[in-house]
C-alpha cells in the first residue's frame, strides 16, 4: 500500500470544500446561509482507503455525485438525503451509502459524520474474492439490509475513525486489515443486486476449501507438498484456493504465504533447539524446511521474529 495522507481543517466558507472533496472522489457542491456554519474535518487514508470524521455546525446543503463508494454514518440533529428515487432522514447512528452515477442531495444541520471512502475497483476485487463470482458489484439500496447489519456497520465506522486518529494508521498492515474489514463490511451490510443465496453458498464453499487446505498444509508441511497439492486435497483449483485464503485468512495470506509461514515457524523451533557444537547450521536447518537461499530465509525469518536465524541458533 502507498503512503498515508492526513488532512485537518476548520472552515466557515463552504465553497472551499469542493476542491478538498474531489481528492477522495466526491464531486459535490456545498452551500449555506447559516451565520453559525462551521465545518471541521479530520481525514486520513492511502490510495485504497480514506476515512473522514466531520463535524458540521449550523445548517448546510450539498449535492453532486461520487466516483467511489462512500458510506456516511451520522449522529446529530438533521441529515436529510435524496439519492435518485430514494430519500430518507438519517437517524442517530444510521448510515447512508453514496454510489457512483447516483446523483445525491443532502441537507445537514449540527451533525457528526464518519465517512468511509472505498474505490470501486477495490470493492469489486473484494467481491470477486469473497464470493468467488466475477459479477459487477451493484447495490440495491442506499441503506443497510436491516437494523442488525446497520449497527454492525456503525461499529465498523467507529472502529475506522478510532484507527484513523491513532499512530497505528501509519502501519501498512493495519491499513491493509482495516481496508479489508471495511470492504467486506460494505458488501455484507448493504443489499447487493442478485441472488444472496448463491453468494452465501459460494462463501460456504470457499470456507470449506480453506479449512481443508489449512489442515492439509499444517499436517504435511514437512513433506514435499505444494499449493497445487493443497488445492487437489480441497477439491478445487489453485486460483480458487487463492481466493478462498484471501477471503478467510485473518491476514488475507495466499496459500503459498501460509505454507512458507508454517515452514518458517518449524525452522524457528529447530533453530531454538539446535546445537552448533553438534553440527547444526542455519543453512542446514533452512534447507530442511525448503529454503535453499540463506539470505532470503533470513529475510523471512526477521519479518516474523525480529532477529536473525543465527542469533536464535547461537543462544
């Protein structure tokens, strides 16, 4: 993932907001005649995700379109919205989904809004992975599919805002996991066009393939097995198994990355129990677990354990 950007500002002139909004794909105009108007923004993100915390003091209106999927989670006095033929008044803690090619109008007054911005390409890739069906993502409505899922999204939005406000957001792995959580949450919390039964059957199939492959790799890591062997054990193709891992593994590892991690962990145990005086070497232990390039093995090892294989063996 690329570098992080952060924006903090407070304005009383709504005309300056349009240029800033375009940076996250929001092509909106803003206006107000309320002398109490103020707008406070805290935004952070990278090329895959942006999360904004906004406070609007007084009343304002905004209208336009978006080139990214944007969900507004609202708390406050008033947030009336119209998106094509849909309209509503967002209650405290409720959310509204803004979609590309869906012109929108909002009238807001004295509200706090958490905005999550996700690129269309990212959401599509996530849907392809999670559901295993490469059909264009299209949402059927601008509100969540029921109160329970609405509450779940509100929790995700609060979590995103909390991560945004912390130094942890600067860490690529933190942003990657947050992006994945929010993209999957968007797909699950807001109703999609199409047959939900088929999507969930696909998700169940992927979860089953993932469990079988994990059991196979855990049990056979010491043997000369490959990702293709794991795919055959799970009754699927290598590509489908990759999607199953990315949809189900907590860190979205691929099967190859998962197998490598198992073998690095096994090598670590051998290094910790090894005896250089008895002839144990880093090169020999690495080769035992399939790592023929000592420098590359040392790189993998340091990423996991924060030290060198030599240091572990010599202790």
